[in-house]
């Protein structure tokens, strides 16, 4: 089976579409973006521009108790957060007090990523939010045999230490919570835009593994993703 190339796609468009200007613009965007980029096209009232950035994207669902905080009227938000990564289930609400105090002092959204939490902990967080006039968002990911290093990759992409020792959870939270800027949040994903050396080191490590399993390729893709946002003032081009 022949693998299609960019040249084949150009020939196909040239033979089926009459608007050469749109075709040329479209392929200029593809060539600028590269083969591994995710491209989003937006309407702009100001000017045409293309913005390319590194993006590490993780598919993970928000705890629905915290959905309405950000996503009732928005598909996504960008926030600077005090981030806590816990590879485990949270059972005791008092363990989260250091994180709440940290975010209140620094005027940041508290973001917790964990395997899950009890209803008691959820109610405690919601009560603290009301009392202290602060925001908190929780994402949860159950353990998945096909993706065992999900939390390790989150730690690498965000530059935040992963907490695994539950015997000293409050102490670890106090020492490992970190402010991470410009996090893009949706109800089913988290995106980081900080490009740190740990990401490149991890990608090289994964590429050098002799085993080329699907989950290895998946890890590389989410760590090294590139995002391209195209802003156009031409509604006809966006439709095209």
C-alpha cells in the first residue's frame, strides 16, 4: 500500500479545487506546521497570523463536582495554578490543607490531579472554596494497564514532583506543590506549554528503548506535541 505524500495531496487539491490562493495558503500552513502538529483555525477581527508552540497534552477527565467552576460557559480556560500531582486516592481532607493555604497566599487556582477522592474530600474542598473565595479544580485518572506511566509523564511535562508516599501526604504536598503558568484546561484534557529539558531527555530515553510498544509512541506524542493556531480575517478561507 502506497503511503501518501504531501506532493500527492497537493496534486489532488489542484485537480479538485479552483481557488488557488486558498490552496497555496493552506499548504503554506501545513509546511510551516510540520507533520506532527495539531492545527486549529480561528476567526480574527484584527490580523492574519500563525502561532506555533510546544504543547504537552494529556487526556484526563475533570471530577464533575468541579465542572461548573470553569466550563459552564467556556470550552477551555488558561490558568496559573498551584499544581499537586498525587499518584493515589485521597481519603483524608486534612492532607490538602497545605495546598489550600499555599494557593490562598499566592492567589492561585489549586489544581489537584489524582486517582480519585472520597465524597468527604470533595465536600471539604468545595466548602473551603466558598469560605476562602478561591478556586480549585480536580482531575482524576484511574490506573490503566495500557498506560502505566501517565502520572510520570504529567510530572515531566509540568516540572512538578510526583507524590507517591501516602504516609506523609500533607508534608509532601507542602514541599512539592508548584506554581505552573499558562495551563490550558478543558473538561477532558490538560495542556502544558512549558518547554523544559526534562521533556527532551525523556523523549530521547523513550526513543532509545528497544521495545517499541504502542504506549511508548503514545508517551512520546503527548510529551512533544506541537500546536499551531491560525488566525484569519477571511471567513471564506476558514470555511474552506
